[in-house]
C-alpha cells in the first residue's frame, strides 16, 4: 500500500548528507530518512509521555506493575 507523501524543504548537515549519498542508493533515501525520523519521533513521544506521567503522579492513582506492563504492551502493539 502506497502512503501519501509530502515534499519538505529543510537542511541536513553536510556530513550526514554525504553519508546518506554514499551509503544509500538513490530511490531508497526517502525510505531511510522516513524510517529514521519515525523512530526519533516515537522516542520523543515516549519521553514526553514519561515526563507527563512523572508530573502527574502526585494526583494520579498508583498503578500496579501488571497494569503498567499491560499498558506498554497495548501501546507497542498499536504501532
């Protein structure tokens, strides 16, 4: 299934650009960049969620280890 795409205009450091051109063949570069960006955005999303969780623990009910593991499993299976 083909995903919709949008062309963006942004700068990449010269050294990263050289590595990308040397290591990844034309036609595969967008996929490599998309994959790397997807992973980084997910990492940022999770870090923000942890920060929000820490800030809200004073007013939230305590979760058991089982509830936490179940919630993480549901999150991971949704991606």
